[in-house]
């Protein structure tokens, strides 16, 4: 609809009354009286039409534009009419053969002509304008004058007329990762008065953070998150904390993945030789989602070029991207879909990369599984690929170990070894490489409730727990959102709705055979949801979010002994109760039992946003975990014992604890699988007590040891007391 500003209104619409799409027009006065006896047919297209816009021109005529499309071909068209609906000149094609034109609009000039504006969604929202004279002549370049094609998204462009008949343009722009306002001024010959791609007149703030991940980095943990200005404008940022809680970088962090990478809900991280890598997705020029990787150091420097690296040359859709590191290499995985609804192929592929980003398995990668059913990759643990096979009404968990050349490892099925039973909905598997092989946990949905199941499979492909998996947690209603740690035992924490009225946090300890070691059904930790767990020395720290009386969420933490005893306030200790929501807490630790907890936080109110709004930001807290026992208790309970190292597997540092009953001569050394000594960690007289020694994954020459299985042996007064196995990963 448009108006002559004197009480007369002109309506244009798409009409199917003649069994084909046409554009009709009608005229009404301010009292709603219809002024044309019959609706006026103003355009009879040969295909479908949409997005009709209209204006009243300075010479008292009408102009309108529309999109005309047939299959994948689309054009932006315009024409001029008098106020009775008669053509002044025939339709003009403004943009030809482009099905990505959106957000069209018109603005009359002072001479009977007008401006058109639109964006093209071929990659981002690139902005264009065109000028049409009163006689129907195009004055700017064919297919429009490009106003902005910077990285990021450019939307909601407004067009107004200046006193000298120029087009004044303004738009929302996210090229810097935040919501900014840009402007441009252009005359009818296409001359720009402001810099190319516009001039910023207002810089807003980054809006919403999500998908927080925290990477341990001793005293400088690294925080990674998605900065989400809109569904299509997503960037990954990083921040690092110093030991005193100060920020390493500017408060907004530094961007490691720009918005031309379409980070939806799947990205993954890994580390190798003190650097980090990330895998996510990008849209190519054909709007196909492609798996892409980038590496960066702890200073945020990009190591694989500004654009990153495509892991495959396949032109199929790629999603469910995953990444791991093992023995000095990165292993990337993804699901591929051929896009054919009638004959779909949904397979899993892998690629191997060195630390410089070189593709080692060819341009296409290697096939992991092509079972002709929907395969959705969920996890890579070392070189073990774990996925869901979706075959309604059931999901089955599969896993497959490959060797360093991408071949199926001996003992494993070519298309994957079934980890779970058929007949159930098994989903969201998570895996971890452990000394026995691979520990895989998942959610199992049956009879309208969700339980937690698990399985261990060896490097040789042998199932250690019962065939089809072992039910670890089976209580009424749902048990979900689990996290776990493993040394010589499995420590599991989860969100539990067994009461049917509120979510609670439970924890359990299992032996290597999957037997419960604490009270049946687990230990109640507190009320809340979304827990995380970390083993700190001889204790377990659990963090979660808890609903408060104001209907917001706070962050709580609890400490458990390895026997499942609650160490702090039975309700948990409050970490943060700031106004609004605190959510999705996570834990990392350093080598000194300092703990860093990070979470997403909505407390920050940004008045710069339209109408004001709360921003989702990233907050953190640090504290030190002291032993739960006193020195007197140590003297009374000390026995000679060698404990399992933690973490295990590790990269590059692990802690080995031991205790001795009496003053003794101690030798604690590392051996490889051939029985050759690699490193002497301690060789001296020790008094009665408990000790903790770190191994940095090096040999006697302080050179890094290779990945693999090692043994550490405790000799007391020249007698071997204990030998344990550990796994070094790189």
C-alpha cells in the first residue's frame, strides 16, 4: 500500500482469481470507499510473484516493484503507472537471475523517479541500490550498485532522500562482531560520499554469548564461546585469565572464527603441542555447509591462515563435525549428506591433519561408515569414532577404531561395531580413551523415561561389559545431562528427575566392571541441573545451576570424598547469586589444585540495545581446594600405597600420589612397555606420609616422550611395592 498523502490510498496485491498469479490494484479514500468500480489488472506475469512494494512519486504517479520467480530463477522487477493503473512505461528487470534478493524497498526522488534498495543473500546480506528516472531509465550499474559486501551480516537497510536528491542509506552491520550502525550517501550517478562499505556512526556491544567451553591451560585457562548476534551472525571468541583473575585480552575477547563460518550448534575443540584447533562449518558459494578447521595459540594468533582449512573437497553437506588429537596429529570427523531426499546417503568421513594443517588422507578424507542409513557422528576419542545410527523408531550406538592410515583396526567391524542394543532410542554418546580401551556412555530412552548406559570396548574390539551395554543409572523418570571422569574408577554426575517434581543432582562411583560403589542409585548432591565434575586430588568437585525463589538460576558447588561423603554444606556452597540467570557452569583445574569455574551470565544490562536488554556474558571464579583431612589424621591412617595417576589419559602432565608407613628409601620411576626406564621421578629417603609428584611426559633428557602406554613403579627399600599403568596422549 502507498498513499498520496492527501487521503487517497493505493493497494497492490498478488491475485489468483484467473487460475494464474497476477498483480492487481485498487484505490480507496480515507473513509474506506472503493474508488475503482473493478479491481485493475496491472501486470500479468509468466510465473509466480512475491514481495510487492509500492510508492507515490513526485510527479503524482505510482511505482511498484516485485520479485518474479520460476523454479530457481528469480528477477527483481519494477514499473510505473498513473493513478488509474495505466502503464507509463513497461516493466524493467532491475536484477536478473538471482533468487537471493530480499528486503526490497523504494524511495521517491524529487524529479518523478525513485530509488530501489535490496540485499542479496548469496553469501551474506550484500546491500545494493538502483536509481530509476521518471522516464524509466536505469542510471546506475546493471544489477545494482553495491553498497556493502564486508564480512559479516548487513540487514535492515533504510533509505531516505537528502535535500540534494541523493539516497541516504543506513543499516545494521556486524562486521566487527557487534551490532553497529553504518551509513552511506550516494548520488544518482553512483558516486559515494562516504568510504566504500559505509561509515560507522554507532558501535553497539556484542550481544549474546553461548556454547561456552573452557580449556585447561595451567594458571591461564582459556574460555571459548560463540558470540551470537543473530541466527546467521555467529563468531567464536576466546579469552584467557591470569592467575590473579585479570584478563589477558580486551574485555570483549579476541575473535578466532569470523561470522562467515556458520557456527550453528556443532563445533569442537582439541589441543596439540601447546596449540589449539577448532572445527566448525562454513557456507560455500553454493550455500553448501562445509567442514572447516583453524588452529590458534594461547595468544589468539591464527596458525592456519586467515581463512582456515577445508577438511574435504566433497561438495556434499557436512555437519556433526568433531575433532580429536592423538600421537601428534589431529583427527577430524563429520557426517556427509548427498542432499537427495529420494535416495539419501548419510555417511561418516574422517581426515588426518598435522600441526601445520596439512591434509594427510587426501583431499576427500577417508570413509568411516556407509551403512545406507542416517549416521550421525557424535564423538571422537583418540582415533575411535562414535556415532548414532538413526533408524526410527530406534537409535543404535556404533564405534569404530581406525589406525594411523585410516584403516579399520583389527577386531573392529568395517562399518562400525555395535555398542548398544537395537530396540531402544540410544543417543548422545560421549567417549573417553582409558587404559582398558574406550569408555562410552550414552542416554537410553525406553517406556517414556531416559536412563544412562555405558560400555567399555578394548583396542582389539572386545566388549568388556555386557553385550548391548550396561545400565548405570535407571531410576524413575529422566536421568540426563551427565558428565564423568575416569582414573581407575568411573565418577559420574547427572541431572535427575526421579522425584517427578524437581530436578536434582546425583553422583555415583563405579568400578572397572560397572558396579556401583556408593549407595544404590547414587548420592544426592543438591537441587538443580546442568552439572559438571572434576577430580581434584583425592576429592571430587561438582558444580551445577540451581533455581532460586526469583525464578532465576544461581551457581552452586559441592565437594565429595572418594567414598561419596558430602564435605561441605549439604545444600552446596553458593558461588554466584547475581541478578538474573547464571547457567551452564564448567570446571577446569591447574596443577596446584586451583579450580576455575566459568559460566554464562545474564546479569549485565545493556542500555545501548534497543529498549535495553540483558546480555549473556561469560563470568568466572577461582578458588583453591585444600585436603579434607588434617595432619593428625594423616599420621593415623597412612599405609604404603601407590595411587592411580590423574588425569589419565593425560597430556602432557599427570600427578602420581603415594604414601609410606615408615621412613624409607623410595624409588619412583617410569618405564615403557619394553621395560626400559624412561624417567626417574624420585630417588631419595622419605619420611612417613603422603606425597604427590608430577610427571611432565618427558624422559631423563627432558625431551618429550612419545604417546603410548607407560608403567610407573614404586620401590620401597629396594622392594617393588606396586606398579600401575598410565596413558600419555599427544
